[in-house]
C-alpha cells in the first residue's frame, strides 16, 4: 500500500462529528454544522463557535448538541472556529433555554441573545481589501479620484473598514464608491470578526530575579549611590515589597502607577528597566474591588429565628416558600442567615432583586458579610464587568450572586437556594424584546432543575403567590412585627376636592402635606414624596385652541422636561425643543398640564426654599453611579426631601425618614388594567414602609380625590388579608389570574388598515380553533401607535384545568404561520406574550 493510500484509509476511519448550534437569530430551530477533523477533540456542548450563516453573515453561536447525523435537507457547512477551551454555558442552562423558548413562545436564538452578555458575543465589521487578481498599475480601467485614493491606500495597507474609508474621503456615504469598485472587481468585501470582551490589565514592576540576594541588592545600591533619583525608585520598591524577608513577594511586584508620585522620576524608572535592574510585566486583574472575605454573623431576633425555623421546616416538604413579612420586619437579615447556611453547605445562591435601585443599599450591606464570595450582576455594569461576573460563576469564584432579572441566565451548576425579594414586582417581567419572561417564574423552573429551594419574599405578595400558598402548593411563613422597636406609620388621607373647595391647598399640595413637611424639616427629619410619573408635566397645551404636541411616531402626547427645555416621547425616545408658539393657531400662551417628578421637585423647592431637594427617577439615574450617589447623599443627610417615582418605593431603609407623601394615588387606582388595585395597594404599602424606622413612628399622607375608595382603608389599616379576600373574589368572578392563564397577542403594522385587518382575521381564526369565549378583542390598546407602528391587541383566557397549554401554543403559532402566507398581511408582525401582566 502506498503512503497516499494509507493516508486515505486513515481519513476514512475517522469519525465525522456534527454540532447543532444555537444562533442569535429569531428562527425556531438549531442549525447543523460539520466539525473539521482537526477540531473534533475540542468541541464541547456549551462552547462558542464562529460559523457562517447564509452567504455573508458571520455569527457567534453556542453548541447545543453533538451527534454524527448529517442534515437531510442541506449540506452542512464547517464551523470556522471554536472560541472556548471550556464551555461558557452548561447543559442545565441549555435545558432552561429550551424551556423558556417553549413556554414564552419564542425562539432559542432570541433566548440566547438575551442570556449571553454582550461581551461574550462577537462583532463583525465589514472591511475591504484589494482583489487578489487585481493589479492597479497594470489595469486599463478608469477610476474616479476618490476610487483612486481608496485603491492607492489599499496598496499600502492590508485592509480598510467602511469607517476608515469614510474618514479618508471625508464622505458620509461611501456605498456608491464601494459598489463601483466591487463591480470593477478591484476589491473584495469581507467580515472581520472581533471578540468584544477585553480583560482588564495592569502594568507592574518587579526586581529582576538576579538582584534578589542580599549581596546582589547591596551591589545595586553601590552602583546607584551617585544616582539619587534611581536610588529613590529602588528604596520605594523595597519599602512596599520587603524582598529581604519575603523574596516570594517579588513575583507579584508593585503596580506601576505607584511610581508616579511627584518625588519619583519616571525617566529613572525607565533607565532601571533598561539596565535590567527592574522589569515591567502585565497581569490580568478584576474590575471589581477586593473585599474582606470573612463571614460575619447576623443576630436574629426570636421572631426571626422562629420564622427561619418555619422556612426550613417548610422546605422539607415544599420546594417554594412564601415569606410574607410586613415592611421593616427584617426580611433581609433572615435572607442573610439562610444564605450563610447554604454557603456553608457548599451550594450556590442566587438573590434576585427587582431593580437596580435596590442593589445599591443591599449590596453594601451584603459586602460587609460575604466579601469576595459575592458577585453582583445588573444592567448598569459595563459589558466587560458582566462577563467577569459570568466567568466568576463558571470558575467558582462567586458562589453567591445578587442580581436583577437577567441574573437567572448566569451559568450556575450547583444552585441550592434562590431568594426572590419583592416577588410581586412587575420589574421581574421582561416586555421587549423576546423572550418576554418573568424572572420569578423562571427561577422556580431553575430551582427544579438544580433540586434547589425558592424563597419568595414580599410585604405585599402577588395574588398568584398568595393563592398558591393558600392552596398549599407553596409553604407560607409570616413576619407580622417590625424589626427591633420599629412601628408601623400613621396614615392621613387628604381629600383634595375638599381642600380645593375650601381653598386650603397650595397648588397641588394639600394643607396636611405642607404642614407635615414643615414639621419634619423643623425636626431635622427627612421626607420622601412619591409620584409615579416622571418628567416636568405630562403634556403642554395651547390656552387658546387646546392644541397638544404629539409624538410623530406614537399615539401619545409629548412629555415636557423642563431641565432640558424639551418635549420627549417616553415610548420611542423622540424629542424636540419646547415650542415658543402654538403650531395650530400661533398663540404664545402655552401652559403645562399635570405634575411629573421634575415639576414636583421645582414646586417643592419654591414652597420650602430652606430644604435641599433631590429627584430620583429614570432621567436622573441614567449614569452608572447615579443611584449610588443619590442614595448615599440621602443616607448621609445631604438631602432633606427626596422626590421620586416607584424607585423610592423599593425596599430602601433610611433611619431618618419620618414622612412619606403619596402624591397622586388616583392615577394608579383608575388605570385601565385588572391589576390596578393590586398595584396601587402594593406601591402605596411599599412606599409607606419607608416612613418611621427603628424607634420612630412615621407618618404617611395620601392625597386623593376618591376619598371613599375601600382600598384606601385597607392600605391605612395595613389590611393585606382583607384586600386579598376582596381582590381574589373579583378575580374569580371575572375569570382572571390566578384562576386563568392569559396570553396577550399584539399585531403591529405601519399601515393602520392592515393592522386592523390582520387582527380581525387572526381573532376569527383563533376563535374558530379555541372557542369564542376564550378570546377577547381585537381592540386598540390605550397607546395605539408606537414607533410608527399601529397596534391592535387580543387577549386569550385559558382555564387552569382541562386545557392543554402546549397544544394551545402550538395552535397559535400555526395560526400565525397560516396568516403570514397571505400576501397582503406579510408586513404585519404578530407577537405573543405569555402571562403578560
């Protein structure tokens, strides 16, 4: 047998592997690729790979399955590269991704796109290079001046990006030039793929090993005796790195930036490196500060210890336990104690919080106890910081993570406990883009996969969680007293109709609220004012003709933001300067209508000029450290009155807050949503909980025009049980959750008639298949146009029992596919939202 024949026979005996790759595209399947033989030993489920998708796209995907079966309907392309030595996603996560895609009616690619931190995805940038067969100086082709500049530059450099060409030619649009050069076969376009994550590096200085002995060091000092600046560098190093006593410390060296003080010479340091007394080296360091790693104990009260025992007993029989603890009852200390126990048992822990606003205070408390064992994961972190936490969980550096809803996607492999704090919060629900998941509900599926336990905590549990506890599916533990000497606040309801009729109010402020704020300021106490609407004013209007500025892309009025002197749409981000005259009639008298947090801040500053006022809403907390700064200033007493949206209602704990004002409870009460009463009760109770901590009895002033609303009495009396009984009876009577499942359907189209036609046809098809009683709509939503797309909505109500949910979802997906075959409706988008509220 010849050498060539032997080589061919060897090739034939090698196994050919195929991998199914999850790609970040909204197509409902994985894609099969062939593994080159040289990469066969490297492929693992959960590793990232670079693949070609279509004719030109280069994508990062994740291996979801390995097998030896080639695809039947297409020839598999080869994977181009494997990016990881070890998986970045584990098999448990891939199972979770499949569940999320199935339950929330989206694709695996959409789940991966949300789950994987941006820093672990690859970016591809279009570049051009000279065609290998093109010879510029021998060509007979004619080129424009700009084409010639591009070609001559490419002769000197290997490639150019679109951005570099644009800058080179000083043109915004270069596509006609690129198109012409491609047509003449002078250049080719390719995609350069780049890894986004960059580890943080630190330059350090250390002695060359040759100088570590005492005799050698003495020799170095002798050589530097006439060079005081260089000698000062060596002395500085030895003061911080005592190599005489601990020579092993030299390996780590000293950070280079420590040599930059005014009495040390940078040029002298460079000379010492050049003469090989010192050497400079680079190390990868964490982006996060280091903390003491020693675990501290928390001292629980008798009430808390009893609650902890009840939780542990409940966990023996139930996988999920609901902790119903009133505001200020010390739920966080209880969580800490349970987390410590789980860590000592060798398990991982995930502590979910609904919003970043909560993480600032709680993280600082937890850091003192858990130190570097704890990671923090939320959207205000940079891409690189999020990747570091991801990799920290993979490596075992972080056994315990505090995070917002996206933390459920972290690569845990040994979860023992998941704590979902403020479990009732709507912030756990993702609305756009897909997957439209609820992190609280996904956490329970995660726990089931890991054989872990879930603790749901809230002062105002959601109807669903309380119902499951009442039915015995969840365990239920109650904390009914405030921690330490804390007392629940007193409530006063200010009747705004009476205040106005008797001319007692000052603008939008009741006399009760004004006098209470004055009293708090006199007592050197702090105040929180809650208004669940940001901006200066909901809208402006012309005093003459009633014209109201509207968004060009959405069916909403523009919100006035005085700080920036602009009108802004809170749905699409469109903004325009404040007009000086009415666009309809030309009148100059434009007035603001309603109160947002910005206007509230201004009015309070005018009413109480002696007070230091600060606002906390989406507009003032866009920057990374904004939350930290505002909360820190408030804690330190640098702010007297904090005005905010529901951010201020979250479990923040301030010792000196003794007054809370709830500014416009009616707007929440009368919002057209079956959850409006539930959310009003929750938000009002939560924000009221900020008043009166430790040994002070706080006060809450609620302003309303609906003084006879029964729910106000329930809020005042802290009557959650009474509220729950009334609300659950209403839900049962009108067939709403928890007695039914809801699937929301949204139809979008840039043409209003096509949006309506699609929705009507879709509604009719679904009614034929599921029955008329199960389908509500279609109808226009409150906001009927967003980002130039007209909206129509349907709601599907499904009984909890005797309905095959998977079958219903399959029918809905098939119906959408069926409808999209109709040529005139192809431009419509049909979006499903499972458990939409």
